[in-house]
C-alpha cells in the first residue's frame, strides 16, 4: 500500500490557518516533556467550556462508579479533564518526536507475548482501548512492533492527513486502515500482520449486542471475535499508563486471549469488556470518559445523555 499522497488542494488559502496551527503544535511538542506535563493543567479550564463533553464524562462516571461519593467522582472528573488536556501534548510528542527521544519516556514489559505469533507468521489483533494516552502508547508500541492500525477518518482534511501520515510513521511499513474497510483488515491479518484495534466505541445497535461494561448494559461490537476468526489471528492486548509527576510511561503487552473466539458472540464480547473494565479500574482517570460510551440504550431504556 502506497503512503498517503499529499494533495496540492491542501495548500489552498482556506487551509493556511490550519497549517499554522500544525506548525505551532510542532514547536510546542519540542519543549521538555515535564514542561508539557504541567502545561496541560492550563488547558483544563478551556476544556470545561465544552459542556457536552463534560456532561458525557459526568454521566459516564456516575453510571460506572456509583459506589463513589459525589466528591470522589468530582475529583475523578478533574483527573479525566487533565488527562484529556495532556493527550493534546502527548499526540504532538507521538507525531513529532524522533524515536530516540520517545524511548527515554517509557519502559515496556511483556514483549515476549508477541513472539509466538511473530515466529509462526500469524496475524494478531493488538487489542487496545480509548485511554487518553492512545496516540503516545501506539507510538511507543511501534518502537518494537511493525503493525497496521485502524483509524476513523476526520472531517478536517488537514488533521486527517496529518493523523494518517503520522500514525503510519509509528511503525514504518505499516498502514492506517479506515475502520470501515473490513476487507482490508481481514486480508492484512491473513498476511500475518499485526493490527492495532480499539473496539470500545458505541457504533450503534445494528452491529452491536448489549453486554455489561462496569455493570451497564453497553452496545458492544462483536467484530473483535469476527476479525480474529476470519483473519485466523490471535488477540493480544496491550495497555499504557502515564506515570505521576512527569515520570513517563509504562507500556505493557498482555498474554494473548486463550481459547478465543469461542463462537459465542455474547461470551466473546463479555470477555473483551471484562478485560477493558479491569484495566480501566487501575487508572480510571486516564480513560476517555468524554465519549458517549452509553449512547445506545436497550429497547425501552431512557437515554443517558
């Protein structure tokens, strides 16, 4: 697959301001990491102006952590907003830092869990989830694994172009696959490719079943098991964690899912949700709670948002 081709149309005057924004983003990304870590706090008041996203996060935290007091959930919301702000800096680091500089930020464990698939030439779904550290975690993973990635095209043409070329740069030789291109996904898995994949989005009832996530009936895609079966691929999860006080990150590759898929869509989807819930509970403030994770409700149930 050829890399994305730059179109002269992207140089039209209406995009000039956006290119200036990319240039500023690049320059900010060159600042020392610890400075960026603390600069993120300055963005939190601006994120609070997005009432819709803040409401999504509040509702999600209420539904997922009913055992917490209102004050505890408020503190968790503040942590979530900071993590979302920090994600802007982390994406700049992931896109614009050289690999040698990025390597100084993290440690990795569990790389041995990839060896069986690599040695056999088998494809694998690198199961991820929407932590706010998504981009920097993917860039760190690309230091050790050559993989393809699923992505959602962005409506902004400049951002979409930058997202695609920079994410493909995480693992040179890999490609960014639109989440709608199922045929390409299956083909790459059968070729023995590893593919980054995060299924924790509400994509509607037509392609989902309702499975518990934090005790909430959640529209959950069954595609993880289907991709594994049709692509004859393993499912190998990985997670990343931002350490406190600007100390960097820990990247962890987990053991592959044994006896998966089972052929039972509900059981397979529940296994994915359970793994994700367990990991989110370890660092709940770093999950992207501002997404409408529970937008689709079972028949007869009231909307959350």
